[in-house]
C-alpha cells in the first residue's frame, strides 16, 4: 500500500487526541483503520496527520448503563458479536456485527470507526438508526450526545466535528423488541448491495443500508406501518423519497426493488420473532 | 508407445502425498520477488495513461525530479534507443497478421488506460510513486474504441500505420460445402450468441521484478514473478540487445499466474535496460490496482455458434464465427488464444462437418492473452451452452442429448473433424458417474416440486461435458500453427554420491506442486523415498533448457521427460551394477531400489552403492564415463485430451435474482494420476475460477475505456464462503501417447465449470421462457430477465 505522505501521532487519552486533531487542519483519527486506510492507499483520502486513538484506555468494551448498553468506540466487531450483554439487550447488533466483512475485518475494525466513517454501505449505521442509538462525542468544548437520527449528514459526512472523538455508542435496551436484519450481497465479505435493519418495539423503525448517500431510515415504510399497512404494503414504500445510488452491483431501480423485498422479509421475520 | 501403467496401491506414483512445497509457503518462509532485498536498489514506478486513446502532447518530468529521492525520470522518447526490438509476440497466426509496434513506454500516443508513458526512478518505492504522481502529461484525447463492433467498423483506427483495427482472420473449414449441406438438410437448427466477458487474472501474488547488474562483468540477474523464466531470457536478450549469455533469469516462489505471468512485460524490459543504464539494481513490485490494467486480461470474445441436427438431435454440423478482442497491442501469445479454442467447438461430440472463422481486432483496452484455459473454456462454453439449446429444441433431457452425440469409447483414437486425433476418452462413462454422484434423478424431482409449488426459490441443474487439448505439443504441430517456439520439455536426473537424487526440470511451477509430483515420478522408478529427491527449477543457470509452465503442459510433457531421464539413469546404473556383481545386464532385476541377480538374491547392490561407485569411478566398465546423470528432451507425439463431466446445482431467489451455488459435482479424467490430492486441488481451484466467470467476475469499462473494476472491492473474485463443498470424482482413462499415461489437469476445472453454471441458471429460469443469460449472471441480470419475461 502506497499512501501519500502523512504524519502519525499516537494519543494516550481522549483529551490528547482532541488536542492533536485540533493541531492540524487535515487531521484524521485512526482506530482499526479498515475504512480510512483503503481510501488513503488509493489516495482518495490524504490526511496530513493521522491521530492513532487505537490504544486509548477505556474506549473499548461493553458496559451496562441501566437503560442503555454502552459500547466503547474501540470495541471490535467480533467482540460486539460475541458479547453477552449485547446478545441479551440488543441482539440485532450482535447479528449485524457478526456479518461485517470477513473475520479479519471483524477482528480489526471498530464499532466507533464504522459509525464515524458514516458509510451508507455499512451495516452498523443502519442498525443504530433502527435501534434509536446515540453517540457520545468529546471535543474541545467537552462531551455531547448526538442521536443517530441527527448524526448522518451525507456521503461519508457526519455531524462529528473534525476535532471531536467518538467515544461511545449508547443503545437503548430492548430485550423484548422484535427485530430482523436482512443483507443482500454477492459475496459474503462485501458491503451490502442493499440491507435493512428492522426493530419493532411498539413503533417500528427501519434502517436502510446503501439506499441513499447517507445511512437513512425507511420513513415511507415506517409511516405506512403506523397507518396500519401490512408488511407487504409498507415494504412497497421502503424507498419513498430516497435516491439510491447506482453502481456496478445494482442500478438505482434495482436497489428500490431490493429494498422492498428486504423490508418485507424483515417485517415478516420480525413479526415471527 | 502404448505402454501405460495403472498405479497399484504400494507405488509412490499415485499416492496422495502432502506437498513438500507447503511448509515453507504456509510458514511464510518462501521467498517471493518482493522478499528479495537487494542492497543499493533503485525503485521504479510507471506513469500510466489516464485516457484510453490519446496523443501525447507533452510530458513535464520537472515536478517529479523535485520530489525527494527521485533520481531520474525517463519518457518513451528518452528510452527509444534502448530497444533492440519491441515487446514480443511469439504467435503470428497468419502470414499477413497485423501487429502494432509495442514499446515498453508509449511514444507519441497511448492506446489504453494504463499504457505506460514514463518511468520514475527513486531511492524508495514510496518516493517513486510520489514522483510518478508528480509527472504532468498533457494529452490530446482521441475517440476511444471499446466495443468490438465499433472496432471492426474501422470508424476510428487505433494504429494508423496498420490502416485497420483488424489484426487477422483465421479460418478452419475442412469442407465448407458439407457444412452448408448439413444445415440445409437439418431438422433442427440452433444458434447461440455468447459473450465471453473480459476477466482479470488476479493471481494472489501480483507481478514484480528485480534486476541486479554486475557492473564489471556486464551480466544481469533478472528475478521475476514469471511462469516462463526460459522464454523470458530469450526475449529479454532479443529486445534489449544484451547477449543471452549475460542474462540469468530466476523465477523465485511465484504465487500463481493463470497465464497472466506467461508474458513478457514492459516492466521487465524497463528494469533490465535501466539497470544497464544506471548500473544499479532496479526493483518494481506491482500494486493490485495497477495489475487490473497493466497485466493482461483474459477472454474477450463474442461467439456465434450454430448447430445443425437431425430429427433425433444428432449433430450433423457446427458453424462458428468468432470476434476476438486483442486489446490495444499483441502480447506474447495474444493472437493464438482463439486458435486454441478453434479445434474444440465440436467438443466431445461425433460431428461430421465443421467450419470455424475468427476475426481478431484491436481495441483501446488492456491487451488480452492466455488466461486459464485460453480459448478452450470459451469453446467449451459455446458448444455446451448450444447443446442445451438443442436439447430444448428437440425436447429431450440435457443428459440424453449428450448421450446421443458423444464420441463412443470404441471410437478412440478419434479423428476429429477439426483435424485432431483424440488420444483416449470415455465421455458417457464420465456423464453417468457424474449424474450418479450428484443425485441427478432426485434433483429433477425436487425441481419439479418447486415448480409446481411456485416456490420463490427455484432449482436449476446444469451439465457440461468438456474435453480439452493440453500439453501443447508436438513441436511440428505448433509450427503448423505458426507458433514460434517448440513444445518439448527437458529434464535431467542425477544421482549424488550419497544416493540422493536431483531432478532438474525445465518446467516452472508457480503453485502447482511440481516438486512433489516430479519427486514421486522419479522416486517411484528409482525405488527411493520421495523425500530423497530434490527438484530444481526456475533458474536458467540451474536448468538451462526448458519451455516453462502453461497450458497444462507440465506433467504431460515435463513430467514424462523426468520419467524418461530417470529410466536412462537406471539403465546406466544397471551396467555398473552388472559389472560390479559380475553378472550379465539381462540377468539383473531392479526392484525396490536394488539390483539383484536373478536366482541369486544374495548377490545384490542397492542403487545408492551404485551411485557411489559411479562417483568414485574406481571400478567402472571399460570406457564408461563417471557419474550417474541422464537427460531427456521430450517432444510428445500428440496433445493429451483430458475430459470430464460437471453437474452444477443452483438455487435462484426469483425475488432478488440472487443465484446461490447449492452443489457442484466434478468428475474429471486426466489419465493416470501421479498425486490425486494435487489433482483434486487443481480441480477445486479450476472450478472456482470457472464459476467466478459465470457468476461473479467481469472487467467492466465505461464508454470512454476507463476500467471500473480496478480494485478487488469492485472486481468480485469469489471466496470460500460463496462455495458449497465440491463433490469430486474421477475416472481414469490413461493416455496411450506417453510413458506415464498422464494428461494435464491444470485448466480442466475452469474449462468445464462456466457452462455447467450457466446451464443450471438457464435451467432454473426455463419455466419463465428464459434460455440464455450473459455472464456473469448477476442478481440484477437475472431479476431483469425475469421481469422482461413476465411482460
């Protein structure tokens, strides 16, 4: 891999990371490196300073926080997939994490990295939208909590400031919720061509993968359900108001169709759970 | 030469030995070219065209020279005087074939995205890449030719000096009138129009080269990730003007090739001439993205095949028209690839009339060349898809239409209508075994149930019976096809003073396991342990003669050469043993590595002792030279013709268009098997590569000739998770044309697989009236076909 030239600094605390990130305009936080490094290798991204937050203590692991499950931003996907608390209180997340990439990716990539990258093709943002999760960010001004619904702004763009560090993901406990995760791809290791995460806990929330420039909810389908539509009817509204991307794997039109199939299947499966 | 040997259990030949190559590969000890660390080396990076077709207006190397560590930058014009000849094409298939001049760095214009225009030399790899990015090239864009039909029209001529985009037209039409007559009289006619998409070889190890000059001796050691060290040496000499005696080529551990390393590349030539010019070692390692456009691609053909058949569905004639994409230039064997298929469009069937015609054209895309199977997967796809269409037309099961048309076991050796003599085969036996192993009858019942229940997941079952020509010899036949090299292979076998054995081979393994297999061949005949046999290869200083590894030739030619040389060593050893034991040669028997006097078993001499006597030369027969060493340069009398039947089972989710491979049965026959474990490995890898073409892989370009699949995120090489466990079976029909009764197996799986998969997909979609689908059968293609059929 031949990225452009960059400086590297390792932060030993969140405060130091924030300070380092603030010290240079084109700085970027590095955790597992599974989203950022491929972009640098292709010279699509060329940050001048990489701030390695990978060894900051206390950012890894799952904590029971009463109403919510707190997942440290540096927690690896494989650890999310096998964590007992996650399995009990947010089983959808365990399922989603178990299907990310391949075993190497799951053992290096981090939950927080995936969220902060904000890739519409990633599964965790969609799951967080469906679960109504929120994200804890620390910046020069201190800590703030950003709801998932306000976090994803556009293609690889989030409401995280360049000098903020995502430290924790808060997932409301939903042990009794009905849920489903549907992922359609050509190779198991790939990003989903289209995916959907369905959570039914009184209301139904549906997060979509790869259906817009940013991770989004299937608002059309959610509203239809709230108005009493059947799963099949609601699924027909899965891509209402969305502009799905078109690429080698699927045209925009095919993505709309896939979203309707997957949302219907997701609702049916959740209904049985 | 009709002796063939069936391997009994106790022989080393035929044992499933673990590969002796594997420990060092699995522990990372094997040294690939990128592991070669040369003190004082300079690194090069190439500046590549970002346009498919353009005139080079100017190249400003100034900014690159400002980059720290960059020591020199050369453009095509700067190096024009370095070349004694252009990049070589060794297969001018017709007398009037048109071949553009192909220099390692383009001069004047670029002809594909990735065409190199300048080379940056720097103290480190990173600095070289930074330097390459700093070079400013101004282009005047020209209209790109990316479509084969557009290429034929000569609307835009890529190589102006040739006056046309057509490189050649090659025909094989033994009796055109007979073909016309058969079509006129036929009850059934089917026509298939198939597109062989371009494929990116994607060997696990990218290419790379290191050239180490001896500044005083004027000699060059070229270490390259190549399949062809011997051919490369000759070609480097011819293109650089450096004497062949001053070039040594080493192929170190090489991580796969599939034909992509059966070539002479710009980077190899540039590294050599820059080492000469700068008197420093030069190093270049390809990046994966670079490899997607700067390494040859495979396939790239449009096929039209017509079958004429009688009322029972017996094929009476086949007519084939091919349009082949050469890419921007002709690489080493680019023009010959369609010819390797030309003889096989009648496949395994007894066909009385045949005509074939191929027109090959230039496009503004990466050059194509041999890729696993080279012409034969394309031909097999066409006939095996077309015969399924014929089964539909006649109204019989795909298995039945094949039974009616197969060449029968008692027809071998079989004179094919295309002019080949098939050595041996039992196609119907292969079919019946594959049907049995796959549970064909049960699968058809399940298919029926799913159809009746209107199951959203439909089942498809696809067959293919393939046959291929491999070995690529004898040399005289290659001459008649205007291939510039021969088809022989060399081996030397020597016994060392301690009784250990050295086998020197001209084949150049890059993953196939020759060290294990050649050890088994020699050990089996010498009566020693395979562990006592060392196999030397991949270094022109160690094995001066050889024609390297490609086209499933290594065992059928090179392995047989090892057997012949081994037998010659044994014959000399027999003379020494007879002398020492004071017995007549004919009274000696040689079993389990020991010479014994018949009737006096106490009078014996183990081979090791004979080897030591040969080494000391204290007591040899009068006039005999010391040492036990013999060579063979084996030129086979014919190709070998492996065959097999594959059964593919797919499930199609008709709501998403997703195709899931549910089961795959491969019954392959490569004659006698030296090591069935290695055979299985070849079949597994081959099948996966064929399935990859059918379902996953395609080098996609936009209308401007930009490659859209330049990373492994976009170019979908499938992984283990996309495959069920393969069911493999074998039949053994020895080849009567070589001492070992062996045939090649390196490409067989790939040749058989793609049509089996697409036949399965079409079988599943048959109730919708869908009988063809382009490769790769992506979910969107399948779903769209279903939608259109419903309209």
